[in-house]
């Protein structure tokens, strides 16, 4: 028995296929119910995807939170091990951020964090990943980047950030940052890779302090 010729969408067609039915097997009334069900499934899938994306985002900066960043780092490290492609992790720490918060308030500090997040996103490739690891610390995953390329990128980002002026409520703020770069090893876990980049960042911070002290004593 053939039913009407009510047009159906692709989602409903897929639903029919999943049920092992064809258009000719279903009445218009049943088909309309399936159309509603398919629409509800699509809407639910969209809401779920939006909720998952929101759960991955940092509360302040427009970047990934630590959990999502570590998940992406694990994925990158799996590719490094499987395909022997280079990749690196950058670790960024803002110098004097606590003093800025204490002097100008947390709203100014939040504005600085958002600016840093946007600057990092604007300065890396779409294949790279930016995340806020906590407080005033950020991480960047550089996919298919050698150690030399990672150090060069860290230097470029440092120069760009350290020369930036951040405006908040008519007040101009300047921040400085220390960067560390670590080329991902073949046999390494994400926490170790981040720790190595963190150590490199502290070495950079110490060198900056030594340089500033030497200049002050000159």
C-alpha cells in the first residue's frame, strides 16, 4: 500500500533508514511524527554540542580551560608518537599580575586576561591550541612545530605582548610576560610536557630579573 507524497527532510530520511523503512512504508501522519522526532533529535544534538563547547571554555578568557587544553595536548602527543611529527608546548606567565590586581582591581585584571587570550588566539594558526591553565598562566600547543620554531614563536609572542597597551575604563595598562618552550618528546605524558615548559618559563623569568638587576646596578 502506497501512502502520500509528503516531502521529508534528510534527517527524517536517515531516521527511516535506521528503522529499516522506506518512504512508501509510512503514512503521512506517521511521517509527520517522525519529522517532529527528527527535528527534536537535531535540536538536542545542537544543544549538547553547545553545552560541550561551553564546558571547554575558560570562564574569563576566550580560550580553552585547563581540562580541555590537557585533552587536546594528549591528542597532539598521540599524533606525535604515531606519526613522528614535531609539536611543542609554550607556557606563559604574566609578570606582576598580582600587583596589577591589587592596585586596579579584579575587573582590570580580568580585562588583561581577556586581552592576553585574544592576542594569543590572533597570533597562532588555526591548527594550534590556546588555553588558560590557571590564574595568569596560559598554554599554547604548536602543532607541527620544531623546537627552533617554538622558541622563535615564544620570542615573537613575548615581544608582541610586552609592547602592548591594554585600555580599561580609560586607564592604560602594560604587562610583561615570561615564556617557556618545550618540544614534545615521543614518550611523554601531558603533565610532564607542561611541567617542562613551565620550567623553561621560570628560567626565562629568572633571566629577565637578572638582566633588570644588572641594569639597575649599572
